[in-house]
């Protein structure tokens, strides 16, 4: 039995992972579940899976959860705080770690799993965006196996030569092409984007995702972050990564070789497919996803993204070229801006304005260690919050 820990178990990726695991009870056992603060959903999962360990990053939530568990016959051990999540990532009983905690909050546990030599299923893209060189070094020195879960990077992984190693330029590859659905506002007039609501931004036409990543998809920042990810994961330069808009979300990404061959991975837009692929690699197993009907799909459309209407993509591509701490600054500023939009403190078009302001204010530098990354992240958040304040109705012209 393969022991699995699911970090971010109450989110969309975590739920999808548990759905796949439930289809193969003879092969996998859940030894740990981790979440930030959604104790109600976590309690339901604990009752279903009876893991040996559970962790909540929020200490208050963890304390209340431990008291609740003490009143039940469960033998599950409750851990609290970020160190509890990190402990889950290194459990001796766990062979495989699903790293699906959203945002910078998942960085320490992802690095811990890599250093512990685990099979690391990486859905926390911020770990690569903020600290790609550190994570790739941890994978190498810890002897971990890194398997990407983002549908686009998982597709690229499947299209690369079988002997390709993470972080090493793959032989014969000219470029990789990341597909983007374009989000819910691809055809909206530019003037209408200012009035987008959080509910509209979170209603993705093809994928069921969490709120933060749904907004990133709507601004195309998600695709920009994936460009940065691809550079670290596959050892390619930013110039070798191209973004193409593909409305149907059926071609998940492509790899072009120097001989002119282009390999693509196709499938229904369902995250259970890359999750099952990574859990079973190098084999295959059923995921529960719908099988692709090409006749029903009928056609594939491709186009170029519009940088004028979706400036977040260009900001991320610029950070990918600059490297160092610039991606960490970009990520932190975007996280703050997206949360402010979800809290109705910013309008949709002000999300990239905040990110651009922070990038212009801070300089960055090389990545020396984790402490430098976290310090830069914290500084960028302070700067971004100040920018949000200046964009409040009483001071909307401050960043003009």
C-alpha cells in the first residue's frame, strides 16, 4: 500500500485527489490530511478516511479541532501551525505527498517533502514561482521525484522524452507551448472589464477551481505564473515558452521538437487526469474523468493572448526573463491584489496595476536562501497593501 499525504485536502485539488484515491483502495492509503482552516470539511474527510495524522495551519482552528477529535473514538493525531503541515510533508509512513496548499503558504511544506525524498505531486505553483532554484536543488539533493499536477505542466511532462529529468534542458526540444482557455472575459470589451465582479471572475467556463486561481485565470496571471514554473521544471528559457489561447481546454499543452514534430496531450478538462497520471507514474490507472470524444468536441481554436487587455501575463513574462527574486515579488503582489479584489476593495483592472506598481517599486536580486525569499515576499506584501490603500475610492488617482 502506498501511503499518501494530501496537503490542501479541503481545496479543489485536494478533493479531486481524494476522489481518485477512493477509486483505488487496494493500492493507496491516506496517512495524513492537511488544510489551512476549513475544519468542518476536514472533519468530514477524517471520518471518511481515518488518517493517522491531520494538520491545520491555523493554530486556533487546530486547537478546536483537537478538542473535537478528543471527544470521538478516532485515533487520528492532530497537528497545528505551519510546523504541523511541514511534519505531515515528512512523515515516514508517507511515500507520496500531494502539495496543493494555495499560495506562498505551501512553500515550506513543499520544500520539506522534497528534502525528505518523497514522490512530490506539485500543485502548489507558488513554490516554483517564488523559489524555483531552491526547490529544484531540494529535489536533487533529497532524491525526490517531482511530478507536476498543473494540467499544462503535466501535459508537457507527458510529451517530453521518457529520460527527461526535471530542471535539465530536454534533448531535441525547441520550445513548449502552454495553452490558456482565456478565462471568462476573453471576448469582453476592454471597457467592461472594470466592472467585473468576483462572482463573474470565479465562474470559469471550463474548469472547476478555487477562487484565487479562478481570478488568476481570468487575468491570465495564472498563465504567466506557469511560464515561470515551466522554466524551472523543464530547464527551458523564458524565450522557449509560448502561451497560446485555446478556448476548448482540450489540448492541455504541447512540445515542439527541433525536427518540426509537435506532441500534444489531450483530455477532458478534469484535474483528476493529471492527478491519476502522477499517482500511477510510470504506469496508468483510471481517474474517473470523462473520456474524450473528438467528434463531439468538433474543432480546436488557437489564438494569441491580448497583452493590452490582460497585462498580467506580460508582467509575469517580464519577471520570468529577469529571474532571481522578481517572480517572488510578482507573486506576492498579485496574491494581495487578488484578495483585495475578492474582498471588493479593488476593481478587476486594478489587480495588474497593483502588481505593476510593486514591481516598479522593488528591485529584487538573486535568490540566496529561503529566508531571503520569505523576506522579499513579506516586503512585497506590505508594498502591495499600501498600493491597494492608495487605490481606494478616495485616492484612485494615486497610481495614475
